[in-house]
């Protein structure tokens, strides 16, 4: 997990529980883990948010997915 890595948001965890998102969102990591263990991501809409690493799915490191 490095700054600049692309991730898929697959679920959101709130104080009321966790739920799956209706559609997957792709985001980029802009800050690594803070004291609470969360990462900051930048969404395509320009919104930045702190999320738990369990809420994301990481793309493979070989970057072949960009050619598909």
C-alpha cells in the first residue's frame, strides 16, 4: 500500500454497521495510514475521505490490468 496506488471501494463501514456499495468506485491513495489505521483516498469526484483498509480491494502490482 503506497501513495498513488489505485484501489476499489467495495464496502462502507459506519457507526451503524457495514454495507456493500451499489456500485464499485475506484480511488487513489493520497495518504498512508494515520494513528487510527485509516488511509486517505481521492475519489474521481474530487472528494477525499479517510477509510479503513478493510473497505478497499487492491489492484495487482503487475499493472497488466491497465492494458485490459
